[in-house]
């Protein structure tokens, strides 16, 4: 028999372990089964249900106008996301709601959504989404309707209170919009990225966002756009709201109709722009109708245009419906070219370097600006344009302008006729000055660019013309010009704009005049060299010009390289009668210096004679030139010539009569005798310029001083 231990209070049966309950295993198995069921449901039930629902929703919402097909749809509960592949949207041909939906074809390679805030969606709040990525998106849109019949913003059509996307990207986007044969927009490739995009009422109203996004960046290639009358092609575009930059590469604009010399109904523009760079752009302000940027740069633009028949409104009126503010710190153009058709001048300008500062187009301000800018700097290379088209060409090799310094300089200026002397006279139907001008440098100082731009007034401190060479030719075999001359003092009153210049200075000029008389093919030549002159108070402004404050001027030059002459001028340029006074002197010279003009044109040779001194004073108006000449000369002898410029028998007789009866050999006749003054009187023909009247007065005074009776001297001075 076994013995029982009475010292241990616990029995042997109490030491045996209690049996383990199986509920933990069942719980774990249940959770795994539930997860497996959820996975199986999501795989075999949820994904197909979501795909069918999405396809049906599109068809229902568009009233059958669109049909959506989703190749694959996979949800991820763990990542709270969904992925779609091979998505296709097509147009069925059925009419959309109120016919407001365009025909559309859409193909999407892949869409991936991650981090969907389901709880916020269920509660109807702004739904957060971590990211949405679209890859390989092709879009084809037909002509867009005039409107969609709804004024609801996009966020009001979204579930809940809108969406907040942490990251949105679209890669490999391409497509077109408009008719298939001639689309309005065609895009070869584009990528777009937006960060922290809020499609909600708060996001839209946030002034620091661009379309609800904190930042937007993108790039595009091969963009073609058709606008009325023009086709626009862009090779590459890059923009970033974070970097505040927009860059366009290889922009080309071509008109539907060619650039022509005649004005068109609308502007025709041909533009080649290798690069456009816009920096410091405030994209958030721009999305709300306020343009602000630091600089706009145009690199090597080539522009050709035909101006419209009706001038377009000014820039601020064109922009006003779209922008409430338009400010730009700097605009610059490097290496540009410009050709303008539709103007008689048809200017062509090359190597344009332009910089404008502190531009403000909107809002309009009473502060005076020069074409919306605070100041401009301009430099060009060679330029050409027509003058009195089609008879003359004007060109220069370089232009420099600075509105802040109030300076304008032109270098190597040329005015050249486009045809010969005879062709010009035949084309105009009368004698015409065949003019050639070469000016090494022309400089305006103190030029008020603001008055020129805003008031169409030319105001400057001085104009300096250095080293000009002026040549005129005319042919006396043609009829006289029947029109009144514009080169007269009274013509200043009819200039269509106000001008005021304190000083006009010409230095080192050479003026050559050639006249082909009917009697001989060889032209008569007279030349003025070493010309230097200054005019003061050159103006047609009544506040500056009057009889008490007239234009005044002085000049000196060499006549035929031998005779020094000095002239003073005084004229009220607003006097309707054209009254003015000219006085001057001629220094010692041989009278034979005039033979180069008088022999081929008048058949008169100065055989002998020497001027010692001539002084004169002449008053001129629309009727005549009148004055007195003091001519001191000696040993004057003339000779009449025939058409062969030889002294024939009859001409020898004329020479004897003239020298014996009319010509005063010496003035004074003998030493100590008084000088015989010459009466200057010549009627004015208003078809001739004022310079012709000056010459006529001098000729009449010189002839009368030499002994020709005053009536005959007057008649001879007025003859053709």
C-alpha cells in the first residue's frame, strides 16, 4: 500500500495542467479568411464592378454621346489607389446634352491614382489624393461648341467638396483639336506637372495659386495652331511657375495670304522667332487677369507684315478685355529684322537691337510714357525705305537712339534716285530735281521722344549734319513743273506737324548742281564746297516763331572752290507772305569761275574780269526779290557764243555791242570815283524754290552793277 503525504496541502490531482482552448486559432483563421475574402472580392468582384460602373457613368452622363472602355482596372486597398490601363473614349454619334459636347476620341495608356482619402469622400469633404499619374494620353477633339450651357466651375462638378492632389502629372500627351483635314490645334508631344492642386472653392480663390495649383511646370514639342488668317508652328515650349519662366523655341507664324505691297483687310504677318524668353512671370496674378513679369526677350526675330487697311486699336484697348494690369520691367530684342508692306515707304530694317524699360500698358496712367515705356534704347544696322515712291531710296548703315539721353544718330545716310534724270522727268511729266544726298553722320540732341510719340511734335535742342554731299541734276528739255514749290518759307506753315529746333548746324557740306540746257548736251555745273552754316530757332510753333523772334542763320562757303561767300538770313517762318531777308558778301575771285555754268547754259563766256568784293542785302516775298548790291570788280569782258560754243560772226558782233554799250568794265570806273550800286529786282515764280529766287536776285543785281539797265537785268534774271 502506498503511503499518503500529509505535509503537502496540494493533492497530486491539482498539479495536472489545464486543457488549452482553441479560440485564438479560430480568430486568426477568421481574420485571414476575411482578408482573403476581401482580396478575392476586390479581385473578382470590386474591380469588375468599378469598371462597369465607370463605363456606365460616362454613357449616362453624356446621354450616350460618349462610350468608355477600360481594358484593365486594378484597385489597391493597401495603397488606397486604383490603376487603369488601355482606356478608350469614343464618340457614338448620338447628340450630347443640348448639343454641347464635341466629338472626341481619347486613348490613355495608363492612369495610376494613389492615396485616395475615402473617409473624406464618404463625409463629403475635400478629398485628398496623394498622386495621379497619366501616361501616353492621345486626345482628338472635333470643333468645339460655342458653350457648354453651364456656368458651374469644375470643382462644383466633382464629388464631395472637391479634390486636393499632392501631385498630378501627364506624360506623353499628344493630339489635335478641330476638323481632321485642317485642325485648329495639333500637338506632337507634351508633359505637364502640377503640385498641391486644389480643385475646390478654396483652391480656386487662393490668389497664390495657378488654377488651384501651388506650382505648374510643363513642356511641349511640335505645336501647330491655326488662327484666323495665320498658321502658328512652335518647335518647343517650356514653362515653370516655380522658376517663373516661359521659353519658346523656333516659333514660326505664316499668313494664309502672301505678304503684298497693298494694304489688306486684316494684318498679314510672317514671323520667324528662334527664341522667346519670359522671366519673372507672376503666373498666379496672370490667371486672374494681371500680367507682371521681369523681362521679355526676343532673339533674332524676323518680321514681315502687310498693314491692314483700317489701323487696329491701340494695344491698351486690345488688352483691356483680358487684362486689368500689364507691367513688364524690361523688353529686349537682339538681332531682329523688320519689313513692313502696305506703306509707301516700305521700310526694311536689319540688325535691330532694342531695349525698353519700365513698361506699363495697363492700367493707363497720366504720367507721360513713350509707347508705354519709361525709356527706350534702339540700335539698328542697315535700313532702307522709299521716299516719294517710286523715285527715291533712303538708307542708312546705322541708327542709334536713346530716349533717356534724348539722342538720335544716323550714320552713312544715303538718298539715291531709282532712275535716270531723263526717266525721272518723263515719269513725272516735267523737269524734276534728280537728287543725290550722302551724309556721313546726322545727330539730333535734346530730342523730346515723348512729344514725338504722344503729340506728334518734333522738338530738339540741335541737329548737326556732318560732311553732307548733295548733288542735283535737271534737264531743261522738259516742261516746267506746273506745281507750286514746297521749298519756300511759307510752306513751313503747312507742315502737318509741329517742330521746334533751337539750332540746326551743317558742317563741311559740298553742294553740286548740274543743269542740262536745251542748247547743249554738256551740263552746266556750279559747286559750293566747304559749306558751314547754322540756323537758330527753326520752328513753326506760334509760341516760338514771330516777327520779333524769327529764324536767323549764318553760313559761309567756297563758290567753285575759289570765291569765299558769307550769308546771313532772317525770316518769320509763319509769315503767310513768305517775307524774309538775306544779306551777304563775296570775296575776291575771277569771274571765269562762272564759265562752267554760263557757257553750256547761256552761251556766255567771261573772257576777263575779277571780283574784288561784293556785298548785298535783299528782301524777298511771294512777289519778288528786291535789294541793293555793291559789286567792286575790274576788267570785265564778256563773249557771246553759238551752239558750238564758238564765237561766230553774229556772236562777235553781239559781243562788241554788249561790251561797248552795256558792260561797265570797272566798278568804280576810275580810282577814287564812287562805286555804282546795282539794283536787285527779280519777279518770283512760285513754281521754283526759294533758292532760285535768291539766285535770280543776285543775277539781277550783278547785271545791273555791270551796266545792264535795270529792266533788262530783271528780265534776264527771270528767264529760263
